[in-house]
């Protein structure tokens, strides 16, 4: 599935199963909540925090998919084609960072 196809699929799902989109501010708050859930798992799985008993059923792929879902909802609501946006963003980074990372002594000891 392409990014564009995913946005279209989510739009159809929202308009049928979901009835309608939450407003943009609500979806922004939901996005922050979902990103926080990913951060919680990352801090426990890869960081110094330990899992609590209530964390036993964590599912990183599912939480990342929640982030992607809500981000795509916001893109649909605001008329952003994420495929185009990502391509333009990668082009910008390629030009801006052409030598930056190679010259970073922290990355290339």
C-alpha cells in the first residue's frame, strides 16, 4: 500500500466506520497521546525504565500504526498529500545535509 492509498483508505474508513473526522485540534491532541505511548514503550524497552505490570501487553507496531493513522487523518483534514510532502522533505534534507553527517565527528569517530 502506498502512502496515498493509505490516506485514501483511512478517509473511506473514517467516513463509514468512524462516521466523521474529529476536529483538527482533537486529532492533534490524540496524535500527541499516541506518540507518548510509543515513547513510553521505547523508554522501557530501549531505555533505562523498567516495564510495570500494567505494561505487559505493550505492542510497539500497533502503537506506531496508531501514530501513523492519526497523522494521516490530520493530513486528510488539512489537504496534505503525505507522499508529496515526504518526497519534498527528503529532497530538502538531501541538499541541506549533503556533507553535514559525514563531517560530524560524533557520527564518524
